[in-house]
C-alpha cells in the first residue's frame, strides 16, 4: 500500500464520514497492529491529525526527522 503525502491524506479523510474513517482505522489495526499506521511516516503530522496539536517549528523539524 502506498502512503500518500500528509496533505493528500488529510484531504481524502476529510471527504469520508465518521463511520468510514472508523472502518479504515479498524482495518489498519487488523492489518498492521495499530490504527495509526497510515500516519506513521510523520510524527508531527500524527500529533496534528490525532491530537489537534500544532507543534512549534523546531519541534516539528525534530519530530519529522525521526
């Protein structure tokens, strides 16, 4: 499975209703052991998507580097 860029992923998820997003999270959990696998490419993006927290620029750079 190809993971899209963060903006593409956010736009795609915004088009789905809550039930579809929950189904996607459940499928991710069953296939990868975590519902957050689609966001595993960027820790800063995960913090923004899941927690709604915007990170500072320096922290964002460090999280993205890991």
